[in-house]
């Protein structure tokens, strides 16, 4: 037992080290690509290139289409939530009724009510899960369509500005720091609003 625990911790250590090494290599690859594009190649040869950054969350929040998409998702989600809350209230009412009547019900009637309540809870859980999946699918569909449009607009603005690479500067994106002069988000928002009023 002691040896299996020891082997397990050694394997976990190897896995953690492997993950850390992969992160370093991925980051190193990204940095190498950036250095090459920005003209700091390892062999000393200067490579001309232009880089831009864009904040997709800001595009979503500040474009007419993005605001509509968010509102549509919000309404859809609230409608589903209202249905789930109605069912939840019904379950609470059933539970309270059963609590009040439990002392006067016969054993078979009590079992029947308990079984009825369990079935209703299972139905509620299934319905809540289905509603949650519907909301997630709707969100995925709406945001994928929006991202496609953002990609087209970013490409259009980038070509106009002569940019070779545009990176995501939003939270979770690959950009840790960028000079404000590289940010093309405002231009993307303006073009997006012209293209998709």
C-alpha cells in the first residue's frame, strides 16, 4: 500500500512536470513567432512585420450587433430560468403539503405521495438540465456567428492597415502585454458597426 502511494505521487510529479514543460514550450513557440514577426529573429536578420491586437469582449460589448446578441441571449436565458423557477415552486409546495399531511396519511398513501414526489423531482432535474443545455447551445450558436463576423472585420481592418498578425488581447488570450498603439479594437468596432448596422 505504501509503495503504491509512493509510485502514485512519483507519477503525479512526472505528469505535473510534463504539463509545465509543455506550457513552457508552447509559450516559447509563441514568443519565437512574435520575435520573428517583430524583427528580432535569432539569427540577427531583420524581418519586417506589423502586429495588432484586438479585444473581442470589447467588440461584443460595444458593437450594435454584439449588444443585440447579448440581449437575445439574456432574454432566452431568463425565459428558461422562469420555467425552471415555476417548477421549483411547485416542488416546494408539494413538499410542504406532504409535510403537513404526513401524520394523517396511511402508510400506503404516504409511500404513494413520496414516490410521486421523487418522480416529480427527477422530472424537474431532467427539465432543468435540458434547459441549461438549450441555453448553452444557444450561446454557442450566437457567439460562434458573432466570432465569424469579428474575424472577417479584423481581416478587413488588418489588410487596410498592413498588419500581418493580429492577436487576441482579451482575458485568457495569448497577449500578456501590448503597447496601446497596437490596439485596433476601436477601428474594428467602427468597421463592424458600418458593416453590420
